[in-house]
């Protein structure tokens, strides 16, 4: 067969041979080119706990957004305003009279539904956590990026300021600021956490900028006359997004725990506004009466949220690592 093929092709002119080669079917395999984010998504999907954490966190976000519209009591509506009952009712699947079932129990005193408190509290707790993280990421990225890119005396001064602030008890400063500077509303609490939460991130961004500014692509950009601002925004900053995203994800969990802690101590959001920390604060005086459900369900919501965020952050750390295997 090979000799016959050679004999046939030998009788063809160069033009006919070229036409024959062009009409020959192409059996070569087309390789798919994936960018960095597609590779990261492929690695993230293989992390089972990260997928479970992401699903859990997104479910809690959905509950925080649309949940208050489906609970049978509005947060500011007291079911029995004229009655003060000093014994709450435990969780039950069976409804009493015309009332819906108490899936998470009922508080003492004003008989508030725990389900409504947890669902309404999720909204402010998550907003404070995400909002404070965005503020701290912006400040930390700008501070660390400027210090790492320009270096020299500017880097020394800026980093000595960060080192000085890191020696202070940040949690104590947050408590003091929440007491004397905050007005008890959630925007002020979010701003306080954002202004005190950027120190560690700035050191991370600085170290990344110090290594990336010596790369060949940065030298090439300088050689063709690209400005420093464009180099920072278009060439260096995109290469630092992966660790920044991971640090920001884990920061959300820390802010949620911090807000619940300061609200529990009475230095955070005003008690009239629903947060998980305020629900825990209200339950403190009634735990001795056996109202375990009052503190259990908001505390369990905090545990689930922090656990889901940590799993998701762990998966993002592995997925965004360029040295990881596909």
C-alpha cells in the first residue's frame, strides 16, 4: 500500500500535490487555551470542602437578602406588646392556636421569634463584615503598594507607622472607638473595623510589590516610558489579586466574629438594631432560666458563617496558587 501511494503521488505535479495536502483531513487535536481564572476555577471545583463552604456562605447571603421578607414577624413588630412573659418557649414543629410553629423557639419577656431575630441579624452582620473588609482592603492595598513600589525612605516611614500600630491592642482600640466615636449605628461600626483592619494586609501587599517590581516585564514597561501609576495599576496590581482575594475572604470571618464580640459587650451596634451579637447579648440574662435556644441559634449561625468562609478561603488559596497542579 505504501509503494502504491508513493507511485501515485510521484505522478502528480507540485501544484496537484499541494492541493491534495490541503484537502487532506486534519486529525490534529485542538488544544484548549485556559486563562488564569479558568485554571483557578478548575482547581477550586476539585476542593470539596471549598465548594461546600462557598455554597453555605452564598446560602446565608441569600437568606440575609430575601429571608426577612418571608419570616412571619417583622423585626420591629412585637407579637404581644402588652404581655411580658418571663419564660420563653423552646423550638417546636407544632404551631399553637393561630401562630406558626416556632422553628427556633421564642424569647422570654417580649416573646420574639428566634428565627426572625437570626434571619434579620444575618443581614447587618454580613453587611458589616463585607463592608469593613472592602474598606480595609482598599486602604491596605494602596498603603502597601505605594510603600513596596517606591521603596527607599518612603517605604521605611510607612512601614514604621504600620509596625507602631501593630504594637497597639487593636481590639481594645476598637472597643474604645466604638464607645466614644461610634454612634451605635452599623455604618460607624463598619467604618471602625475597616479603619483598624488594614495593617496586616498592607504588609502582605508590600512584600508582593517588592518582588514584582524587579521583574523583567516591569523593567520593560519602564524602558518604553510607561508611567509609575500605569505600571502599578496595569502590570503589578493584577498579579497581586490572588493573595489579596484570599486575605480578604478570611478577613470577612474575622470581622463578623469581632462585631459579635463588641456588640455582646455593649460597645458595638445599638441593641435596637438586629445583629447576631445583639441577639446573644439579649439572651445573657435568660440563660439561667433554661432559654438555651436564644443563644444557641445565633451562635450556631456565626459558627456556620465563619466555617463556610474559612473553607472557601482555604480553597481559594489553593486554587489561586500558580504553582499548584491543574
